[in-house]
C-alpha cells in the first residue's frame, strides 16, 4: 500500500478544517488527538511507510513530517489564541479601576518647579553626583560662619534674612536660628560628616526677605559640591558646560566665566550663556548678548578648615543656581511670582503631563 501526494493534501485540508472548527480548548484537544495521537490519522499513514520502496518512502516520509509540523503549529496557534482570550476575559471581569478621579473632567499637572528639579537631578546623577537634603531651619554657624561670612556681612542683616527667636539653653555658637538663605548649609553638613571624595548636588527651598517680579520670599536653589585631591577649575567649567548644554538642549552653547566674589569660594565666577534678544524675544544659544545663570568657584580654604578638611590635601569646586530662574528661561515664564500664586489656569498652561517624567535619582536624607 502506498501513500501518494493527493492523499496527503486531502488529509491536510481535512485536519486544518478540523483545527479551525474547534471552538474551545476541549474540541481543539480532540482535533489534536485525531491528527497526531497514537491512533491519529497522520500516525496511521506513517505506519504504512515500511511497505514502500526506499525512494517513495523517503518522499512520503518528508511530506508527512512536514504535514505533522504544520498541523502542530496550527494547533499551538489556536491554543494560544484561546488562552489569550480566556485571560483577557478574566482580567476584564476581575478588574478594579483605581484611577477613577472625583473630578474626571480635569487632569492633574506637574508643577514646573518639580519638573525642573527632577530634570536637574537626573542630569547630575548621570555625572555621578549624589543628591542630598537638609533642614529648612538652620543655625548661624552652618548658614553663615562655616561658609566664611564675616561678622557684619550684609547677608546677615535683618532685611535679608528671616531670623527666628532664640530658644532657652541654645548653644551660643549655633544661635540664632534662621530660615536658610541658601542650600549651602547642606554642603557644610556633608563635609563635616563625610570624608572626601565628595560629589553631591543639593536642591530645596530657601528664604530671603524680598518680593518683586524676580524675587520671592521663598524660592528654590540647586547647588553642587565636589571635593577631592585633584579637582581644579577646568573640571568645574567642564561640569557646568555639560549641564547647561544638556538642560537647555543646545550644542556648543556659548559660555563665559566672569570674575566675581563669594565669601565661600576663591576664585569665584559668574557664568553667562549666549543668547539673542532679536525682535524682543529671548533665544538661548549663539547670539550677540549674554545671560547670567549661576555662580561658582573653588571652595575657599577657610570653608574646608571649618569642616575639618585639610586644604593642603583637598580642594574642590562649588556652584549654585536658582531653580525658578532656569525654569523661566527654558519654558518662557515671565514672572517669578506666578510660580506660587496657585492659579490653576497658569498650571494648565505651564504644567507637565504626570507621565512625562525625567529619570529619577535616589535621594539621601
């Protein structure tokens, strides 16, 4: 008895139709047994190969093996389809909607300050910086003295700083308490508690007695600090160039460093980036004008000594910037005060989709 091509083609059509007609897993399994089981139709034909001459047996065997693989693949596809449908039906039936909003006509928005802070953190985290936090209420030593602010410095005056009442038994060295005027006290706390090398960024709220289009009593700062045995001003310039070009998304961003003065750095510099104010607008990048964005410098030896670090062995750099300021520059926000006026219409316009998040870095308290 022989197995011919026409017989195999007929069997293929019948078995494919049987698989296609299966309406559930049970009927599909019955089709599988009928086709591929020990007493299945393909198996029966294979048993007939022994009585055929070698050439015919080889050709028929190859055809039957191909048919077996094809039917098995059809069954597997059908089985996956049934299982997928069953899973979808189960998920649909057991689903609990935890996203239902009490006001579904409105969607939440991420505040530009939060978005900008996360953007900054993600950039510096990629450069190997660790993010640090510190208290909003500081003492005089961490906020001023350790940072090389001499007695009588204008920053200590009542018109600039929010001083808090002195508490009974408060150690004279740390009196009085203040709402921190910058995030630099976190740098001091880090240098006092950790040994170099140090590479950190600090972001948070700061407080100064001022209020107009470019100043508010509460605002946000970001500062960076690097301390080791080799760091120099060239490293500072490279770090800030990498940040500015990444944040503003401008390649070959024009930058210049102007000599300046800060009590806690020496030498000190203000950093400007190139811009154009053509037609009354502002465009970051190549242009005929400059825009100041941050201050920086090499950490003053007195600051290192105040924190118990030997300035003859270690050196480093620090930088600081206003978060609101660079957010205003990047996103075209004209008035600093609008960040804190709780106007939902403003947030709808300048806010960010909650799913549009920069990469995050783990914070250390």
